[in-house]
């Protein structure tokens, strides 16, 4: 805007997809609306995303629009209004006092990387010097210029970071200078003796500013540096696992509830993972950027985890091969071996325990070669730690209880709730007035409310320290999924779709068992078996009871949400 320091910034996001018919463009920004109702099953949309985008852009003083051509693709454009920052308004006074005024040496042959690191360190109040080669660095240090810390890139021509570090520590005045390594190499490369002896810490590229800040602040804050210790043994790593093992993690999981659980466990370790919903998206993500670890659900739509693993091993070069950790609830003998044989590196059972996940991530090292995946010796032999063995007090058989978290087939035949699609309304066959009356009459004591309080408490222990609002969101998402799955199961039964009945009840059974909904899980088990054996002749009564049990569970869990909300209100 003329005469002001406000600017309108434009963005455009273009794809080369199927395109959108002109007569349907106006539906895109309406709540619960899809261009084509069949896309919900294939692409997972609910019709809310663009509505939220529209509201967000308008809140920021902008607008959003769309242009599309059938068979060619679509371009979404949006603008926001932003105010420029006046030079000097970003002060370093809020930075850690341990690093303000300290001198950092930055060594990287890439000019762009140097500028970024220089800008970051300067914003923290540090004084910086930049060198773009090993020899330039040695020449500078021979002049005796003092430094408090040096950040060195590993991959440089003529003299790499490891060799440069050794040369630096040969100079008497710099023998105790702490060196931090920036690298895109795998961890097995970092085990070189020269690196172990000369660096106090390493960070994988691309480096997050927060990770670099934490390492620099911790190293300088200790007011001591001792070279010659292993990279992963410095004191700063005690903060959390991610601080000393900054793994780039891709979570492959198609179910929202399961994503929330897995992300919570990773968050406890300090990780923020990227999330994809099927095997095809795994391949796309791995071609876009490198990941150290892929947590791979075995059962996913479009492409399952086993097929995706085979494709990863075939398509990616040896230097980009991630560790692939299978996530599956199947307790059948041979399932673990099947995952490892297909090319996966490790295996965690569901429900996932954070202790097991921590130990599994600690074992993550890149493949030595594409032909030798080092499968043997990766999986723990401690049978006493088997999470399945610890679930014997569950009311269902161990095989069924083991499926109680993070093992979902695709949610089939779900069109979502859309205003223009009355056939997709959840539990459409129920008499809602009668249901509401039944809900009021359901007693809320744990022994009769549809859930087993003891099992629910086990679930909360698995999640660790979580806030009431997280639990409320988790339950709300479960109830939303469960309502859709109940409707899908009913529809599949009446259409004699045995496979659809098997899939929907399998998923509903898994989450229901995890949340303590014993009766609902047992009903799902019976219907799943009917679907698996392709015999639905005796399922009529169970399908009717499925609706009743779901409503009991819904009432009980909503009551729990009220209790958690009360805790939240009391603490605010």
C-alpha cells in the first residue's frame, strides 16, 4: 500500500491432477462439499480444508481463488497482507545470555548455507566469521583470531569437515575449540574415528534453527568443552532423544486417530515427523527429500506398507535408503519375519509402547549397501519385553487385543458428511429421537456404560503425559471415525459386501478395544469373522446390536470428555 509499510503477498499452488469442471468450481469453498463424492474414498477429503483456507486468508486481509482445466490441473492462488519489519526491531536481548557476544566460525563451501547460518547466529547476538574452504579456515586460524565455537560442514571439496577438524586441533591455541558438524551423511559414516575424536556434536542437514540454537547454547553454556568424546555422549543429548539423534522421520499411517497417537509418542522424544497416508505418498515423499526413518503401517490404502517397502528398496539409491520400521498389530507367527524378509529393518508391535519405540529408533543406522539390509540382529531378542505378552488381562484374545492400536485397513465406502449428499449421513437408518432417549437412560458407571474404565486407564498410561484437550480431540476423532465405520459396516452387510464388512469392522474393533469398548469390539470381531469367511447369513442380529453398542460407547466417552473438560476448565 502506497505510503505504508504493508504489502500484499501472492502465492500460487499448482498441480497437474485431474482438473475440476467449471460448473463445479463454486462448490470448492463450501463446507462439507466435494466436487465428486467418490473422491472421499480415494483421496480422503472431507470438504473442510478449502473452507478453512478461505477463512484464514480473509483473516489475514487476503483472498483465495482457483483456476482449473480438465485433464491438465488446478492452480489455487491466495494473497495475504503483511507488515514489513523495520531494521533493528529484532533485538538479541531475549536470546540466551550464554551465547550473546560469543564468536562463531562458520565453514561451508556453499555460499547460501553460509549466509543462512550467518544470519541465524547474528540474530542470536553472536559475532561470526565465514570461511568457504578448509584451507581458508586454516589460514585464518594461523593469524590467531579467537573463537568460542565453530560450525563445520562435512561435505567440502579438497578438505572435508573431518580432515579440517583434525587440522584445527593440531593448532595449540584451538585444541579445546568446540566443533559442531553439519552433515547429510548417514550415521555409519559419522563413526569414523576422526569425527568421534574432534566433534562434540553433529546435526543433520537441513538443519533446523531451533536444533542448532539448542546445541550452541548448551555447549557454550557449560563453559567447558572436552574433545575426544563420542558424538552421541555429550551432555546436551540428555534433554531428549531428538537432541542427540536428530532423525528425519516419515510417519506412514492412513488413520487420523493413529496418526495422533504416533505423533504424541514421537513428540515425547522431541521429534516432529512428517505424515503421509499411503504407500504411494511414501514414495513421493522419499523422492522429494531424504528421511532417516520411515515408520510404516503395514495396512494402508492405495499401496500397502509391504509393497511400498519393496518399491523403496528398488527405486532409491543406496545413499538415500531409510530405515523402515514396520508397525503392525498382527501377532501371528511369521508376520515379523515376513516384514523383515520383504526389506524392512525393524518391527514394533501395536499398541506401540514408547520404551520399545525409543529402543528401536536408537538402533537406526542407514543401510551399508542396497544389497545387504542388515536385517539380522536389528530386532530385540528380549522376549520379556514383548508388548503382546503384557496384554493378557484384556477380555479379548491376545491376537485381537494386539490389533487395538495403529493397525487399520483403509476406511472403505465412506463418502463423508456432505450437505448435498443425504445418503452419506452417519447412522442414517437410526431413529434419532429414540436414540437420544436411549442415551439419556444409559447409566454412566464404568461397568455398564459401554467402556471398561480399567482398559481406558491402560491406554492413558501408554500415551504418557497428555493434556485433557488432547484426550478430548482423540476421543472426538475416534467417535467420528466410529460413526462412519458403523454406517459402512451396516451398508456392507445389506449389500452383501463381505470384504467391506471385514475391513470396516476390523478397524472399528481395533480402536474400540484400545479405548475399552469391550462389547463393541467383540461384536466387531464376530462380524469381521463372518466377512472373512464370506458368510453373512447369521449376521442380522449382530448388525442391529452394533448400532446399540456404538451409542453406549459414544455416551460413555462423551461423559469422559465432559470430565476432562472440567479438569481443563479448573486448571485455567
